[in-house]
C-alpha cells in the first residue's frame, strides 16, 4: 500500500474534515427537520445544500463585536483554542492504511490530552465575556469536563489492555479477529456518554443550555468567533464519531468496499446517532450530571478495567 | 346559606355598621368600614364555621362618577375583597368604602400572603395606601409613572396626555430608576461573608415565555431568593373595558390569556349575561362548551411542548404545535380566525356551526389520543424528564390555597376542585368527565394533571358532538347583541332597535356580577360593575397567572437555575394573563 506524503495527507484530511463538519450542519438540520415533521433548510441550492455556505458568508460579513467589558486577548484566543485542539486530534487518526498525518505511538494519550485542553476554550470564553450567564456556562463546562474526562480515559484503558498499545493504528489492527465493541461493550457505552459530554451536545449541553443560560459561554460572541465555536462543536462530533469507529468498530476494516469508504460509513452512522440523541433527550440538571459521572460512570469504568485486566491475566498470559 | 356569611359577621361584630347589598350574581355582599375590614376578613378566614380560605381577588372601584348606587354606603373609592370558601362552595364579597380625603386601609398581607401583589396593584392603579404593607411599590406601571391610571380622571388614551417628550434630565431620571439595587427588592447582597450573585432573568429570556423579569439571588447556582417583576405586558385591558361598549370589548378579552381564545370570551360573557339576566339557549351553551374545551386542549398543547423544551427536550414542541395546528383548523372553520376568534356574543355565539364541523371534529378526536400516548412515552416516561420534575417546585394544598392558586396547579396538590363540576356554568353539569388530580404538587404532578385534562376535554367534546341540541344559537333577549339580522327587517321599530343596539350597543342594567370559569390556566373571573350605561363602569379581570407567578419565590427557593425553568414551565402562565 502506497502511503501519501504526510503533507498531502494533512491537506487532504484538513479539507475533508472541515467540509464534513460544515456539511454536518446541513445534515443535522435536515435530519432534525425530518424527525420533527418539518422541512428544514431547503431554499438555498439543491436540497438547501448551500445553506451552510450562505450562513458562513453571513457570519463573515457580520460585525465582529467584542464587548467593551470583555477581557480582550482572552476573548479572542478562546474560540481559536477549540479549533486548534480538535484539529490537532485529527492528526493522529488513522483513516485508512497509510492515510494518517502522524502515526504516533501514544496517539490515544494525545487524543485525550487534546480533548482535555479543549475545555480551556469554553472556560476562558465564559470567563473573558464578563457576563454572568457566560460565567455560569464556563463554570458548568469546567466541572462537567473534569468529571467526564476521568472516566473517558478509564473507559478506554480496557482497549489498551487488549491491544497492548496506545497507537491507534495498532488498535485497529488488533481488531482483525473481532471488533472491540464485543469484548468492550461496557467500555463503548461509557465512551459514548463521555464523548457526548465532551462535545457538549444534548443531553450534555449544560454549558450553553439555551433555555436556561441563553447560550452560556458564547452568549457574547458574534461573527466568525461564534462561527468557530459552532464549527468546533461539529468538528468535535466528527472526531468522537471517528474515534468510536477506530476504537470499537474496527476502523477502516470491512469487506468489498475500499477501507476509506468503510471508515466514512461507520463514522457517519455515529454522527447520525449523535443527532438522533439530540433530537430525543431532555437535559438533566447540573448536579444530577455530576452525580451520574462520579457515582455511576466512574465505578463502572473502574470495574470494566478490572474485569478486563483479570480476564486477560487469567486466559492470555 | 345565602345570608349566613353576612349574618355571622353581624353577629360577631355587633357594633359594626355592616350593610348587606343585593347583587345580580347572588354572591353575599357586605359593606364594612375600611378600618375594620382586616378584622372582618380575619374572622372570615379563620374563625367562621366553614371558613373562606382563599383570597380570590382584591381590587378597587373609583366610585366618584357613579350615578346609580342606590342603597350603598357613600364612597369615593371602594376596595372589593372576594373570598372563596371551598367548604361552602361559595364566594363572599366584602367592600370597604373610602373617602377621597383619606385613601388608606389596613393591609391584609399578613392574613393572606397573596394580598401582597393585589394591594400593590391597587396602590399603583388607584393610589390607595395600605398601612402595614411590607413593600408598597408600583407593580404594573413604571416606577416613574405619575398618576394612577384606573382613576376616572386619568386619561385612557395616549392622545389625551399631550405629546411625549424625553428631555435629558427625564432620560437620566428614567435610567436611574432602572438601576438595580438589591435592597430595593428586599434582598441582601451578602451574608456571613458570602457575596451573592444577582442574576437578571428576563424580561427578554427564552425561558420566561414572555416579558417577565425575575431577579435571582444566587449562591453558586443555588437560588436563595427570587423576585419576579411584572408589568411589561400591561396594556390597560381593565381601563379599556370602561371605554369599549359591552359588545366591542369581547375581542379585547381574547387577548388576555392569548392561548385560551374563546375561553376569555366565555368568562367575560358569563358575567355580562348575569348582569343582563340573559338565558343562553341550549345549543349556544353546548357550542360554547365544545369550543372552550377545544381551546383547553390547544392551550395545554402549547404548554406541553414548551415545557419539554424548557427542560432541553427539543422535539416535542414541534409535534404538539403540529397537533395544535390541526385543532386550529377546526377553530378556523367554525370561527373564521385561529388564536383570537372573538366568537362568543352576548347571549350566544356569533353564528351557527359551519357545515362539516362534525366531520372535522370527529377526525381530530380519532387522531389525537394516539398522539397523546406517544407523548406520554416520549416525555412523561422519560427518566431525565422525571429526574428534572419529580420533587421539584412542590407545594402543599394549604400553601396553594393561601396563595390563591387555582386550576391544574391546585389540582396537582391533590385537591379535587374544578369549577366546571363545583359551580357548573353553561350546562357543564350535563357532561360526564373526571377531574384529574395528582398528589405531589410538584412539577411532575402539574404535568400529569394537564395531560389527563386533555383526555377529559376530548371526552367532553365527544359528548357535545353526540348531543348537540337543535335551536337558536343566540338568545332572543333584547339585550343579546348584535340582534339577529333576520328579525330586524320587519318594520321601522325593529330596524331602529337594531340600529341602536349595533351603534351604541346594549344598555346593561345597573348592578354588579362576577363571572368566573375554569379557564385553561385556572380560575378566570370578570367582575363587572354596570352603572346602567352602554359601557362597563368597572371591569376587573381576575386572572389565574397573576396568583401563580406571585407564588414563584416560594416554589423555587433552594432550587437551582434549571429548577426555576422547570417551575416556570410547569406553572403554565401567559404574560398577558398576568399583566392584562
């Protein structure tokens, strides 16, 4: 298999990822509309496909307003952080054999590190806005991320044990015989929940909580700075879906079709799942969310790790 | 039973000049001296056998322009207390006369906490001082307002008030009046070394369902205290009642509880018809009941969807609005309009039912129950929904009565009280339906009650369809308006009568009456005073939402911000219903 040059892969993946993220906005709006008995965007271009383009032009043309009371440098840097950290994570994703920007041996740890850094974006945005709603959103984000990071990492350790490596390429290869969804079903569920929380999507959208905090951490943002949070969120969903595919569903592997197609099919399936979850669930309260993380999810993740380790020790030594 | 409340008061206070007054609505009415009103009311609430537990309404009348007050004690301003006894299933009306040179009365806010806002409202709109009131500030009008709008000498229209000017100093005064000082709202900014956050929710906020402002005193995300501010939606509906004729006021009522449509006409006309002594023909009664129940469903559908949305659930609001649209199609076919049909008339309804109405109604009755079952699974059975609502914002029946809560919110506390059953109007006693209740009084209980009410409303509509009487759709009483066209074109007499009653509107005989019905959100009552003219002398609109929102601080103290949104959603209020 011929590997493309890393720079070519970088440019290719960047373009594909960014267009998926923006295309996802259209997909989400159309799917939600379908499920909610309405039309969704269907005016701009065929099937409303260019709606995102029109929205982007609108966002770019808008006044990029920074409130006079805001902490200006932090206010500006916050939306950049989320874009950077999420895009960095894409660098270590093996999309297909050889199509990867940087095949790190600690790719999984890198991914976890980047997703942890991503929360700074939200917290700093909430802080710099100097608005009580934003501040509450930022505080919620900090607490939520902290609690959900913990078992997110732990839920993946079972896979690391099974694959014997932190490298995502190795993890995909280790699923030749059986996808990790089977031995690590609990780990999958935990990661799915943690991933939802990580992307701050319903039912974990407490930091923005439209009906309570009016938009939370990005209440004060406008123009393309808001656009970056927006795209950052969709990039995040794409990232988590791709990670689920790689970690639990054998990455690019599958019969007949080329590997990259399989990878896309699986990723889009989870993207659809994320949208479906958003369409159906209400939002829990902040303290309930925390209680579930620490009292339910964390013990389950630990138990999963313990059982996986014990089974490995007993049968595969 | 009839005179017993007045009799008991006379017996208990032998030295007091208690004057009984006969009224059109048969509610026992007595005049007591303003200074003793508090003692009399305390007696009626606590000491009398079968006490009057609820302060149903509290308002005032500017009597200075009255012509026909025969037999009533002299008064420039009259404070009118309406109490409701559940044990007796009866109202009592207590009136206190005030002279212009001493416009003050003792406050009863220490007897009923609910009196707080009512007394502020009276101070605001009539300028009557309540001694001992903890916070006698303007409630409805802006702080900087000059004058008391419901006084007869206050202008009713902006054009009567001279041009509007905003010079620099006035602008600064207005700005200064908007400055937030926690002390003005009865809150402390710190306690035991902890500084509280004050969060301003509204008047523009997606969770407040309209221009309602709530100032939250927060410790972290926990609510220490909440103070609602109302009045942003005030349009002077009561003042307009004194300007419009009895007939032309009907469309204004549509816009009080703007989700309730004809339900508002219903309450208003119940009062007008009591005053005029009009008997509504059976067909019109059943038509009224049927449309009112359809509007109950329509209103509850809005509540259902938006409540789920307040809790972060995105989809139900689209489904319920979709269903509401189907119900509106029927309303539109019958009435010609959707949200504000303005379709009931004095003595009946505007027209007979449109051809084909029964087929549409039958379709809806077949269509709707499966949808309701689907929503039960989607919303009521959802575990996150339950986690957000069970045990949140609860109150007991006693508290609810204390604060004047009526309707589904009262029934959610386990108290089976529905005015359709207890004081049947418009022939509700001919229908079979249950009164749904819940036991918990929390947000979830309120949701259960409303959902079940929609099913009961369907039952009533079905019975209306099966038993729709034949006959006229409007009374033949000469005060019913507008008079039937086919009866006018006979001779000059009928033509002149028609001309007058359309041009001026009917002249309603002097008197007063309270028309109270079980509206979509609770008890909606119109207390009308006629001075024998073509317009009402005083139109008082008692709305359920006003009482419910006043209770908000009690419900949300100790909760978190998300709980506030759950409570607001579960109370089901409409801002126009609060401010009028």
